[in-house]
């Protein structure tokens, strides 16, 4: 990434979910200037952290039909087969799954992986284990979204809370028509996002690969399948 692009990423406007935190930190900073240096330092540092964490950069999403795009920034920690969350009613058969871990340094805005319609949203309370662990997909608090694509196939995107994440935000509703790359939520602070592909679809990414939400191609539904 060029230096100019790095600056644009860091200086991206914050997601609306960060506005209350930035306002609170700013108030602490101003109060600290009037009463206490240490409060000003803490308030200022908190504002800078929130501006960085909640940054919401513009992304250029590939437009070729049939592509599934990364729903989040971060590192791929698992590529394999798994049964989608039962609450989505997508059946008992394992599907290809790509799990993306978002560290506190990654952009945390979630984006839709494809054009389609949201058919079901199910929130489930749970634990706050390290999101990079496999059992986090079963035990952790999560928000699961099922989608029907324009070709009739179904996929699922699951927002999973992490070790210090305590709030999952989802801005779409059942019945909404969505576009690939469009923003649909955010998780505070550190988390995981899983993408369940249609059966027989081969992921094009591998463990350890870095994802750019809204840009990196995870799979091509038009490719030959077994």
C-alpha cells in the first residue's frame, strides 16, 4: 500500500457508531483543559483511538456477476466446511466457510458479500471467547444473516463477538435488498466475521491471507464445481 493510500485509510471519516464515543472523549478533553491535565490527555488519547477504530474508508467493489466479496477486513483464520448456525434454517449439511478475524487495528465495518435479499436475521447471546478460536463460532455471541442471491442460491454471513467485543450492530432487516460491498454493520471492539458459501463452491482464499472488506474476492459462483 502506498503512503498516500495509508494516510487516506487512517484519516477516513468515522462510522456513525463511533460518534457518541468521539463526542464523549471530546467532552472529557475540553473539561480536562479547564480542570486537569491528566483528564485532557486521557480524553485526547481516547478520541484519537476512536477516530482510528471507527474509520470507514471508501472501497471499490468488483462488479463481475457471481463473485462473493470479503464481508470484513482482517486475516483469514479458517477455511473449511461447517454447518451454518441452526437459527438460520439453512439445513444440516456442512458448507464451505471462510472465517475472518478482525484485530483491534483492522477496519471493523462489515460489508455485504453479494447482491441479494436478506431472508433471515437471528441474534444469539453467548460467550466472549477469543474470536480466532474455532469454538467461537458456536459459543460466542453472534448475529447471523441469511441471504438469497440473485441466482437463487443462499449464503450466510455471521458477525461474532470477540474477547473484548461487547456490541454487535446490524443495520439491515429481513426483506432488505442489498448490494455487494454495501455497509451492513460493525462490531465493537475486535471480532470475527464468517462467510458460509453455497455447497460445492470452492473458496479462492487461504489461511493467513489478509482481506479487504468490500474488495477481496473470496469465491466465484460461476466457476465449475465438483
